[in-house]
């Protein structure tokens, strides 16, 4: 069962693996304030602007050893992409998002309790489905897990997956997403 997104990280540091997204560093997350193992991926650093405080936070944490920067294996990345596609999140998850979630799956397989720190609702949605905990910093986080459907506002056709160019193959209108199904997150 996934960790509650509102669970205090300080209460249960044993076996926690905190995965930090770009938004965590931008929001001011400090790896020194939580007793847990901290992880991120190289592309998170690439998304942070050179010379800005968020990038300095990342670099200092990595240099000190409090932040482990790892790349996930492709098998875990394939699993994230398959789950994201099934949920209709494939267009909403960036490569960085998918890599971070893939690292979470790997850490879970290694016996740790991963918690993804991100304000991105798509990351939280897929993390929940993958059985990873999540927590937002600047946002409250999701309360329901969604599966999305792609639809055409022009001709009203629906598609289970993104279409080439994000346009309707029938009428050429720009496609949108809407929730197809939702279920509460168990706390």
C-alpha cells in the first residue's frame, strides 16, 4: 500500500528513500533537515538553472553525500512508461519524471520505502499506482488517482493514447485530456 502523502517524513526515517524531483529543489527542500536516504537523477540537475539557489542546493547535497544521484535501469523505465500510458499520463510525464519514478521502483525492489517529493500531479498519480509514496511541498497533493482519456473537442472522438502531433487524426483539432475514471487514494 502506498505511503500517505501527508505522512511526516521525520516520524519514520527507517528505510525511507526520499526521491527528489526538480520542484522539490525549487521549493526549497533541504536534504539536511530529514533523516533519510535522499536520491535524485542526473536530469533533475539539468532542469535546474545554473547559478540559481535550487541548483546550488542540488550540487551541495550531492557533493556532501547526502544526495545520491543515480540513473535507473531501462527495465524499470519501461514499467513506468507502460503504467503511465495505461493511465493516460504518457503526454504529461516528461523523461525526467519517468526516470525518477523508475528509480523509485528500483529502490522499492531493493527493500526501501520510496517517497517521491514533487508538486507535479502526474508524478503523484503514477507514483500512487506504482505503490510509491509521494508528498508535495508547495501543493497539498492529489486526493484521487485518475485515469485520463484524450479527446477531440471538435469532433468529440476519444482516444486511449496520444495521437501524432497531439492533433485529431480525423478533424485536425488540438486534442485535450479529461478524467476517464477516478478513485480515492487510500490513507
